[in-house]
C-alpha cells in the first residue's frame, strides 16, 4: 500500500471510528445553551412584547410571513397566551438541561424547536447573535456533544452499558415526546411546508419523526444487538458528528470572512473612523463615560477599526498555523468581551465567543476541565469538613466502617 493510500485509510478510520473534538463540541453545547437561557431569563419580563401576543408584530402578520417563507415555529399553532407561556417555559427548561448535558439527544431537539419557534415568531427583533444561535441550534442536533462535561457522560461512567441500555427515564421521555408529536400530527400542527401537496410527510414532520425513530433504533440496538449493528450506528453517528463539527467551523470562518470583506468596502472602515459612530449612539452606550473616553482618542478608534478588519479577514487563513491561530483567537475573544461591555451587546458577544471556542486547543480545554474538577473537589471537601460527623458521606475510595465499628458509631452520642 502506497503512502497516500495509507494516509487516506488512516483518515477514513479516524473520521468513522471517533467523534472528533469532544471538548470543543461540549463547549459549543454549554455556551449556546447557556447564552440562550440567559437571554430568555433577561427578557422574561417583556417576553410578551418580544415573541408573544402583546408584541407589535401581531399573530396575523407573523402568520402571513410564515405562510410565504415556510419557517417553522410552534407558536403559530395557537395564539392563546397559555400556549405561548408553555413554549417559552419549555425553551428555558430545554436550554438548561442541554447545558447540563441531561438526555442530550432529546434536549438538543427540544432546544432547536424552542429557538426556531421563538425567533421565527418575531424575526425583526433579532441581531447577529440570534442568527448564530439559530444556525448552531440546527447543527447541535447532529453532534455527539455530551461525550465530556455532561450528566450523560457521568451516567455512562457510573453504569455499565448493559444497565444503561434499559434506561427507564429515557424510555419515558421518548414515549412522551412521541405522544406529543403524534398529537400535533393528528391536529395538523407540525409546520409542514407542503400540507396540500402530494408529499404530506415532507418537511419538519419528517425531520422530527425521523429523529424520534433514530432514538428508538439506537436504544434497541444497544439493548438487543450490541455487535455489528451497534458498530454501524456508531460509525453513522460519528460521521454525522464530524460533518456537523466541520460545518460549524466553516460557518464561523464564513461569518468572519464576509464581515471583514464587507467592512473593507465601507468608506468609514477605510478611513478608520467606523468605531466612532456607534460610540455616540444611545443604544450602544451603556457606559457613557467609557464610550466618550474611547471616542475622544482618535488613535485608539483608528487602531480598533483597522484591527477589527484585519483580524476578521485574516482569521480563516490562520487556521493553517496553530500558533498564529491561537493568538488571533485570543484577540478575537477579548474583542468580543470588550464589545459586550462597551457597546452593551452581551449576548451577541457570548454567542460569538462560543462559536470561536470550536477552534480552542484540546490541551487548553482539558486543563480548564481539570482546574474546574479540582476546584469542585476542594469546595466539596470544605463543605464536608463543616458538616457534623453523623451527616458526612464517605469519600469514594475510602474504607468505610467495619461491621464491628458500625454499631458503636450509631450508638455514639
């Protein structure tokens, strides 16, 4: 076998046998779910004006727009206030559980439904961060983003696969979701684009039923056919995960490349004064003193304006050099953090920082995870020392009291 053929064989084996980027996909899952959850919590007092029946974009206007563009949103099933409250609450719960990594396959689908339903209900209240979350919610469904830093991963470590395959909680969740999908199908509320055409099952109904059946097939193979069928499903899942991860990376590069090249064409970016104008808009000046201080420094305005264009245009080309890419990535994250503070766009910045995280080195993410684990164990140890002796739980790995010592401990005052 030639060297080229051997390299291709190794590449195919790696793509099919391994779900690449487990830490990067976990950061993307936690970051986008957390960003969406924080956004929903912050907008909770004005949720009716943004996405509900109290907004200026009425139910009739939204229905007319969606009938033209075929967008999916379950909020068009009913204009009742109770239905809106249920969808909003379900979106928050799904985002929280996805962030924690509990039943990630099901929660990623519910997270996608929540994001699409709310954003497509009122498309004119979003910004760039909403668009990024909108896209990533679709891609996350195809990723195996719970391999690390999730409750699913902890459950897989604690229980052998034979016991995990039974999974009564997962079965109940699957049945409940199937009943809800069947009820929506019978009522004609699945959001199909071609409801009157010759293919009534084409559209979102087919997508949701397909994902539901994949869940059933995965459980059945784990339970009753753990041999070659399980290997085949693993290969297909790894291919879908790696393809989705590649699409996420390409999407981030396209976002920065298009933004950078469009900025180059603008006269304000060419003369280095583009940043000066948003610093004088009330909407983008949460800290008036800080904005005025920056706007008064022409050198800083010019440096930041030119630096933004250079970084965005150059970023896709730096992926071929790991060291340059890491330096530029850190600079971009710091820039987004500054945008969150100076321009008052925290959720846009969080979404972009999360998208950038897909390029973070694995070694750095593992060190961050180890630091978090050490911190958690230290806090747990301090709390255990403060508890009374009778309430302390034994540390895993330590020898518990013997049978002779147990009665003495129980009878001690």
